[in-house]
């Protein structure tokens, strides 16, 4: 099973993914010895937004990026929708060509 299939098999819902993300962010905050108030201040978000995120996983994308920046975790966003790594010539040849938008006439 490739890594994407493995990840998808372990996630049963978007809510669970969000809750797991929140739990990892909280663990990283605690490892950095930051209070919720301290992280919210560093991230430039309200304390209530951070508390809701850590409790429910609910947060806007912009606020999530702010939290990630404050925790030094922005590198992970660079890989979020990266194209899959091609390992063999067969995979490269089987890859569909990039679709280009046609011009309207």
C-alpha cells in the first residue's frame, strides 16, 4: 500500500483529521512550553479561537497557518498538495499530460 493510500485508510472522517491536527498542535505547543495565551498572542489570533481549535479541531485556514507559523511548522504546508513522487520510468510515462486551458474564441 502506498503512503497516500495508507494515510487515507487511517482517516475515517474530516472531523477526525481536524481533531488529530489539533491534538498534534497542542502537543507541539506544550513541548514548546507555551500557554494557550502565549501561543494565541504569538499567532495573532484570539484566545477563544485557539481554545476552540484545540478542543474541536475547528479553525479557519488563515488562523491555522498563523498557529503553524508561531509553532515553527510551516514547512509541512509546502508538502500538503505536492504532486506524488514518481519512482520509475513506467510511472513517468503513465502520468497524464498536464491539462492546459483552451483559449476562448
